[in-house]
C-alpha cells in the first residue's frame, strides 16, 4: 500500500475545514492509460493563488496530464471525508452568476428546443438531469417539452430547485449519481451540464448513465477544457514568477473542479464504453483576473478552437 493511502491531512478550504484522504491514481479515468503516462504540470493550492503565488500560503496537490487522452487532474486525488464539506454554503455564495435565483434565458430555451426536435413529434422524450443544482437548466428542459426527472445531492441547492421548478420531491431526488438507481433504458436524454468535472469517477458515471439510456439516446455535457489558452498563459506567468504553480482545476476550493477534458478524452472513453462523439462546440469564456483588453485580443485565437474555456459535447449511445 502506498504511503499516501495512510495519510489523513487536515487542510483549510472555503468556507470551513475538511479532512482529506489522498488517493494515488493508478490509471487515467477516461482512457485507462497507466500512471507512467502522466506528465506533471505543477502544483495547485487549496485556495486562490492570486497573481503572485510565492506569497500565498496553503496546502498543495500535484496536477498531471494524461499523455494518452489529455485529461488533466490531481494525483494523488484529494477526497474529503464528506462531499458536503465542499458545498457547505448557500446557493448565493456558490453561484456568482445569478443561478441561485434562476431566470430562464432565451438562448437556453432555444438550445433545448433544438435538442427536443431530434426526437420527433410523438410523445415527450424522457430526460434526466444529473445534478439539478438551482434548476437553471431544468426550467429550459421542461419548457422545451421534455418529461423531466433529476437528482441533486446538496440539500440547500435541491431546495432552490424544488422552489424554482414547482415539482414534487420525487421528481428531484435527494442523492448523487453514486446513489441514484433507475431501470435500464429509461431515458432518451441525460444531461450532465457542468457536473462531470466535479465527480471523482467521471468514466464510471458515464457508464452508469449509459445503462439508463435507450439505444441511440443522447448524453449532453458541458465540461472545462484542458487546453484553455488563458490557463496556459497563466501557467507560463507563474513560471516567470519563479514558481511551479498551475491554474488547472480546483480540487480543494470552490468551484471544486477535479478534471479538465479534451475531445480525445471522450473519443477514447467512448471506445471503451460504447458511445460516439455526436457533436462538439466550444465556448471561449473569460477570466475575471485578467484585463478585459487582453482577453479581447486573445478571443479570436480561442474562438472555434480547442483553446476555449469550455467544451459543449453531445454523446450518442451506440
């Protein structure tokens, strides 16, 4: 047994304290490449590193990139005693973009109407929302004509969703994907939204979702890209400051991202699990810590490329 498996490390997180177990990673979660194919990128602190991380105190974890599929993640993986420790905050504190008091946007509704159209006009396709959150996306799914089900493990987030959606508690179950259970081939579409990067076993979660999905059904994903141009520039900046810190993921502080993905991550994973990459779009995104002028200059280099902030993907079960 590795020495890491015997260590419990108490470290400060926002807003409180959590005890972590640090688990070494034996193989890439998405493509199953062995650990000798992981390339060390640098260290990530358990808090914001600011513009001069030499003067920032905190606990760090090593961040690596799988050379097999490009997946970025911490190794060893910090696992809290309770996942509730990561989200012991109100929706208003966690969502800084207004999603704690959600209003359905026309763009979101149009997106889900386009997805609804893929299933024809006979009956309402049945959809599952993994990690309903505040109900921000669920509103658009319901308005677009999907028969909606979902689950949310964080009690205060689920309360917002139930209030927003006006659904019975049985339609938004109080559990995470590890505890969720549905009959095989129950759904036409399963939405992960901005969820997969928070899960310790994204491949296992996709495999479970595929069992719930009918043949030809769709999985909708929104995940952070491992190749975001601004992250790469910030990493170089940290090197110039004389540190080995990187800005990838945030496994021990909000928003608690554990993974960043590439399209190849899903292509390789699909070969293992039995799905294909149906479509891919990118979302440029912004970084509030960088000057707006610089981001406007960089935007054309990120638009329509793998160097954007987010990947919006649709997977189709074979």
